[in-house]
C-alpha cells in the first residue's frame, strides 16, 4: 500500500531560513541560527576578523558559565568544522 504525502504541507513545515548564510563583515559567513544564538549571548561576532576569533569568544563564555548550553556548544562545533574546511590546505 502506497502512502500519499501532502508535499505542500511538508515543504511549508521546513525551515529554510535558519540555515541561510549571512555575511556579517570581514568575510565571515554565519547562518541565521548561529547569529541568533550569538546575539542571545551577546558575543561580539561583528568585531571578529575570522571564525577562530568567534570560537575564542564562545569558549571564553562557556568557561565562565556554570552549565554548558547545548545549543551554544552545537554552534561552536558547527563554526569550528566550517573553519577547518575553509582554512585547511587540501
């Protein structure tokens, strides 16, 4: 028995915005979701010159926190991975 799906409904439920990249200055690209989380924690990513500086700011904040916010940790992981692939000689 073949199951029918309402494609319009499925597409309407998908989030295409949070994963979109924005240029935040100095050639740095962050997703809308990353920007939202960084803004929430008042991390000054716009004054950073590269992804490593943003990661340093995140790590400093995480060290000062009593608990680790899973979302902030996930954002740091995503930025770290992007930095690795963008800046590692292949």
